[in-house]
C-alpha cells in the first residue's frame, strides 16, 4: 500500500477540485492511501469518506503570491509544508500540490531533500504531440541556469521516466538546440552534446529544434531551465492565442460560422483535448528523494485524478528509487 | 529613387516567386528601382519587363545546405554575394534574399558591414498577436550568445524599428524572462534589466513572459538569440501542429464535420491569415549598415511583395541611418 500526501489547499479551486480528484482516484486504485493536509471542515464538505483517506488538519496555507523560500521557512504549519515533512519522515511516499510552484520546488529541495549527486532537481512534464504519444521535457523552469553536467543528468533522468512511467523502450533523447547539426549552439549546448553522445546508457539522437517538438521528433528533450520555461510558455500562449482567435472569428462570422462550429463541435473538442496537458498528469520535480508532483494551479478534479494516477505509476515502477540508485553509484563529475 | 538589390535565386520557389513578387512591387511603388541578381534566362521567364527593373546575370548561387561563411567566401559570384556587394558599393540601398539564412547573415556582417559600435547585429521580425497589431522581437537567432550590452542595443534598435517602420509612438519594450518580477532570471536577464531600466530613451515596461507575447503585452521584446530562436520555432511548430490536428480531426469527422468546416471556411481562412507572417514582411538583420532582409525560404509572390514594401518603408523612414547616427555618438560601454 503506497501513501500519497496531498496538499488540499493549493490551487485556484482548492480544496474542492483537489478533494474531488482524490475521491475519483481512491475509487479507481485499490492500492493507494491518501492523506489530505488542510482545513478539515472545508475538506469534509467535498470528501466522500473512505477508509484509505485521512485528513491532517491545519489552518495555515501558502498563497500563490507568497515569496517561495520564505513561505516554506516561516509557515511551518502550512498544508504544503506538513505534506512535504510527512514525505521526509517516511509517513508518506509522495507529494502532490496544485499550489505555489516556487514554494513546492523549495519544499522539494529543502524539506524532502535532493537525491545524492543531483545538484539541481528539474521540472519534467509530458507535453502533447500531434500523434498523441507526447514527449518528456526537462528542465521546464526549476532552474534559471544549468551546466552541461546538469543537462546530462536530465537526459538520464528523463530516459528513466519515459521508460518506466510511459513504457517507452530505449527512449530517443534529443538536445534542444538552434539547429540540428552537431556543431550548433552556445558552449552549453556544445559541451552537453559531447557528454550525451559519449554516454552509451542513453539513446541520444542529436540536436532537435523547437519547431519539431510537437511532431514527436524525440521521446525525451533536455534543455536548461530558462529555455525550457520559455518554450513551455510559448506553447501555452500560442495554443491559447489560436483557440481564442478561432472563437472570436466564429462569433463574428454570423449564422453560417455558428452553424459550422456547431457541426464541428466534435472536432474542436478533440483538438482541445489533444492540447490538454491535464490528462498526462503534472510536472514532476525530478531529482528529489521522492515523487514530488505539481499539478496546474487551475486543475479540475480530472487533472488531480490524472496526476494521482501518474504518481501511483511512479511509485509502482519505483522510478525515483532506480534513479537514486543510478546516481548514488556515480563518480563526482557527473 | 531607392534601389533594392534582390537575390533572385534564393528560396524554395526561386526564381519564380521572387520575380513575381518583384513584378507586383514595381507596379505598386513608383519610387523604387530593383536589380535582380541571378540566371538571366530563368528570371526572364517570369519577369514583366519594366524600366525600373534590371538584371545582373550570374550562374552561381548559394544552396540551402551550403556552409554559410565558406559559401560567402568561395562563391564570389553567387547571386546573394553580388547583391550584397552592390549594397556595400552603394550601387543599391538595400538587400532582399529568401536564401540560406546563415549565408545572408554572413553576407550582412562581412560584405555589407556592421554599424559602428554594434558588435552583434541581430534578427528582428514582426510576429503576430491576437489583436492583429503584432510585436517586434529580436534577436531571433543571429547569435547563439549575447551580453547585456547587446540586449540593450536591441532594445534601442527595436524601438527605432517599431516607431519608424510600424508607426508606434513610444513603443513599450519588454525583456523576455521566466517571470515578471524584476528579480527574475539568470545573470544575463538581471544585468539587462538594470541597463534597460536606467535608459530613459526607451519605454521599458519590465519583464514579460512568453505566455503573454501573443496577447500583445509589449511592442518590442528583447532576448538573446538562442532563446529568441527557440521561442520563434516553438510558435511556428505549435501553430502548425494545431492547424494540422484540426484538419485531420475534420477529415476523420464524417459529413457533419466536413459541412461544418465548409461553413466555417471564412473563419478558418481568417485564422490562417492572422498566423501568416508573410504579410508583415521578412526578418531584418538589424545592426548592419543598410537594410538586409531575409524573407522565408518558402515565400510566395505575396510574401516577397510584402517584404519589398517593408524594405521601402525602411528606406523611406531612414530607420537604419537614424540607428547608425544614434550608435555612432555613443560611448564605448554601450
């Protein structure tokens, strides 16, 4: 039986969507236990009582505009902090929150703790591709700066994740660069290229360009946190912009357009779903000693459910333990 | 009368689309002359003879897979090289090519020559926003690495361009960063932030995030060439991915979806046009001594025409001369 600590108070629709997602997951998976951290009275309003769900009450919570590191240090009884401490003290095996991303990163680093020989944990998400298979990208913004050694570790961790959690054999690893030729990029890319090319434990396919990410050019894409953050946010912004433009164009297009949109409803819904990250779970803070997963602040119950399913798979496959073992046996220069 | 040197042999549909775009522009604008560089017989197949269009014949051309700097040095009679040399020797005022981007950058740097005190010319394009106004972003990939001083120059050059060419008064300048707070980012962003905030000649509005670019959060967005390249290619890839997915979803959706798409034709065409960069012209290599503009390799006649219109505006407003004057009077530390 695996125990998942859930911050019930983080996110735009907390605790309702969090608790409703927990209700769904506890029904679907008979091998997990969930501990909810937060305001007991508010949680109980939505919770379907279940023997495998318990509540740890607290009045305190971290807000979305709190300064992350300070909030973690000062709000010692915040729901997120208590949940992280439970993981540290082995009372729980994994942590889920939809709250303040920076605070969750800080809780991961400082409370749960880093894996041995991983200097810089990173954010990994499975992002959508046209064929529906998706790709794993890291770092999506846990760090503002990275070294070639960090990116090499991300390639190894990303491969672990794609293989264990998504069931992809010999995942193809690409280095995000400003061209596909091996000589491309700044010193960070050039040095990383050498490290990846000489590591036989991963299936490195060379440089990949941002233009080709959605066509599934690689299963795992590594980049520094600054670029990863910019690429992720550009994807989100472009998708939102296009869907918004289509909508206003339909609204301005008179009865023909409106009838057309009605008939196209199925296709448009399908399109929206294919762009919906919530189905593939949340962003994993990879490199800390246990699964710590951030689900989107605007997550609904379905997204929370999907993220709990993802965490369950991570626990079942022991992907984090395997990564811990891999990196603990390494020399210092990795 | 302004003279534009046009590389007739660069791009996927050269010389046809290039020459047809020239035919359109020469009709539309009575104050420009065009010199076409390339294979005379092939050019004449498409050219509508005109007293303000001349041809300089050459058999040689730079291919899309040629190594840029070597190609510029060795293929001394390539159409792109001859066109660049004409600009250097003041036989023409500006250069247009749809060919090898790297080679055009090299031709700009090494043949046309840099502006005084600009170390690193950069690529600027007007990219689409939801409201149709667009924003200017640089560097889009001329450089793999940049310093805070480069980014400061880009803010000044981008402001010049937005004001002179697009007619925006006091253009709002944003620094692309991984958060909007002033303390965000790596050392490059932090130092650039200080430089931009203390320069009263530009209207700096602070950090902007990639998610908000398409909503028109700023008129000018500055970033390093590596990030700019990744953001531009992510926009292209995401837009292509979404449109492709919508199309296949319609094709798979039976008669209802097909009828719906027929009725929605106008809206879908409008959407496609709003994402179409070709209407706003090409990418300007800003920081060299004359307008050097790259139009997309897959440009059709309309895109070539739009880019010639853009170059004409640049020449009319003397935006490059004004930038030259601005930077020649500066202290060395800029």
